[in-house]
C-alpha cells in the first residue's frame, strides 16, 4: 500500500527557482560614483553617452543573472531614480541657502 504513494507527482515537484538580487537602488557607493562621473563630464552629450554605457552594463549584468525583462526594467528604473536624486544632492547649486552656505 505504501508503494502506490511513492510515485505521486507531488513528491517529484520542485518549486521554481527565483533569483533575488540586491536592489540596485540601494547600492549607495555605485550610485554616488555614477552621479559624480556624470556631473564630471563637460557636455551633456558626454554625460548622456556615459549614462547609456552604464545602463548597457547594468542590463547585461541582469541578463547574465537570468532576470526577466520586466524585472530588469523595474530594477533599472529604481537605480536611475536613485542616481538622479544623488545628482541633485551633489550639484553645487542644490545646497539649501545657496552655494555660500
């Protein structure tokens, strides 16, 4: 009687594996570095080219990890929102009370 229960599909089922990555929007060191380099470019064209290069690297890393396209997009947007916030903080004109403060 026990033998008939050994071949149930339930015993062969394994849950799907899901990769959980560290949120790129929380990688403060990388965010600060990207923001500083972006601000260091002399022209907006150079800064935009740098942003494209960084985004391509991020997308490639996510692809190698096997992250689905929708999740890649969400994680990328989270990262770039954090970079934009850091750029605002690092700009000299963004200090409360002006640059003389």
